[in-house]
C-alpha cells in the first residue's frame, strides 16, 4: 500500500508498483529496498526502476525523511 501524503506517494510511487532497482542497483537477497534507499541522503534525487501496469519504467524521485512513527 502507498499511503496518501507519505514520502513514497509524494515521490510518485503508486499502488501496485514493484520497485526492482534503486540507482541502477537491483533489489535482491543481498540488497533489500531499505538498504539501498538508506545508502542515499534525504533530498537526493535517485532513479528507481519500477514495474508498473505490465511495463518496466524508470522514475526519478527526491528522497524525503520518513515520518516519525
């Protein structure tokens, strides 16, 4: 789920997107999404490769700080 107003929603991630790469690096058992995102700084622009509506596409997002839980 992508919650309205969340950093993911604000970055352009949509419900049903499958993120396969962060900055060109594949998500796999050695590199999970959190680890790859964590290698970048808040405010940095990062290219994500997503599988959306049956097609792979690359989107550029600006990372923002996750809200406090």
